[in-house]
C-alpha cells in the first residue's frame, strides 16, 4: 500500500512543478512560496480536523517537536530554492535536479539512521544520479 501513496506523491510533485512554473510568471518566487505555504497549511489542518487527528497533538514529545520543526525548516528552504530555480530554469531541468534528493536521502539514511545499503539501493541511487546528469546535460 505504501507504494500507492509514494506514486501519488510523485504525480502531485510533478503537477506542482508544472503549476508553479505557470503560477510564478512575473511574481517574486518568495511571495509565490509564501502563498503556496498558506494553501498547504489550510489544507493540512483541514485534513487533521476532518480525520479528528488533532488529539495526537498533546502526545508529541520534545523530540517529535524538535525534528518536526527541523523538517518544516528544511521543507521551507527546499520550496524557496525550488521556486527560485523554476523561475529562472526549465521544469525539465529543475525537476530532475530536485529529484537528486532521493539519492541524497538514501546516503543520509545510511549515515545517520543506520539503514542498510544494499546493492539494489546503491544501484538505484547511482542510476538516479546518472539519469539526472543525462537530463540536465
């Protein structure tokens, strides 16, 4: 079931790039990111309240809070740089470079989380890196 969510994530990420490229035309990329963030904030909280998940808010530990805040900061910076890249570059070049995050995440998961690096995972990351360079060259 996880792969269905991951595939949907990929589809919506692709749509994000297309919609953003059209939406930022003639707009400051930071302003565009802020508008996008407000929309996401409203949508995310609407889902939380619809699913009645807000009760879990009181069960979060200090570690949960710290790493969720760090994750939010990383996401925000990612979006700011992504929108700036889309504003000055082509979607067909920006999107593949952005997807290098997959290979970077694999390396970081091995180094910091102690996840195993299998031959299959290493080859997959290598192909992602190679594919990125093929697409942007």
